[in-house]
């Protein structure tokens, strides 16, 4: 009986299932990242756990992140926690994108909007794509003007530009306009431009939010 008991014990150990990559990542995040994340959530451990659980679920949806080294993945999620943005392709606030074996944090359009509103000097932000068959006119200078009449009920044509508008508390409005070449020149600086996981990918961005985000980033340089 003693011999049978020992053999059974050895057999159980030998058949123990090895941890999956996602399970290993979960252990690493909760062990090495919890302290930093808790700090960004003002000591609230429940919120920190909720964030880290969301991070694991994000990796499940973007499995290529498992090919990235843990250090870069940890740093990307910690950066997201620093803004208190849940990594999510749904909210549009923040993304973690794989670049080969390195993971990078990236703000989304909605994340930039969220960061601008706390100034309490901005009451509205909007962004629109300009299509070649639209009526579009704008002027810079002391008497700045922007007129956009979108095409409706007929083909829009290809996108040729984008603009953002910010309305201040006092009613003043400012805008930023960028044409397609200006947008593409910034896209070409992105390491992720060729990645299937990149938000620049047109099949993942039919409404051209990356164009809107790029224009808003430039506009934000002059906003409170």
C-alpha cells in the first residue's frame, strides 16, 4: 500500500499541467505590477485588481502581446494605469500595441479628449473627416473661418483631410485643419504603421479615428 501510495503521488506530480503563457503573465502582473498600479489608484487595491484583470483580458484579445517581453508589457500597462485608463479597444482611451517583441502604450482619441476636459476651460471637442465631394472652406488669420457641408445622399469620394474644433467656456472656438499628406507624414513616423494590430490599419479604423486623433494631438498643443 505504501508503495502504491508513493507511485500514485509521483504520477500526479508528473501529470501536472504546466502554466500557460497567459497564466504566467497574470502571475507576473499581479506580483510585479500591483504595487505601482495601487499607487496610481491612490492605494485602492480593488481598483488596481480590476485594472490588472482588464489588462489580462486585453492580452487575451490581442494574443500577439504574449510574444512581447514581460518588461515592456508591464511598462505599457503601468503607463495606462498612470492615466487611469483601462486598456481597451472599445473605450478608445488607450491601447497596448505589439511591435515585434516589444509592447508600447498608446493614447487613443478618447484618451486625449478625457485629458483635455479637466482643465475646465473647454466645454466641447469635435472632429470630422473631409471628403473630396464635400463643400469645405477655411481661412486662418485674424478672421478665421471654417465651413463644412458634408456630402449627403450621394458618393462622398475619398477622404482628403480632417479638422478638430474646440469650444471654450466663454464661447470662443478654435480649430485645426490637416490635409491627407500631412496626416500620412505623421503616420509614416509611426513604428506601428505596418502592424496588423495598429489602429492605423484601415480595416480596423473605417471611421478614420487615427486621422482625428492625429489632428487633435496637433490642436491640443495650443489648448489649455
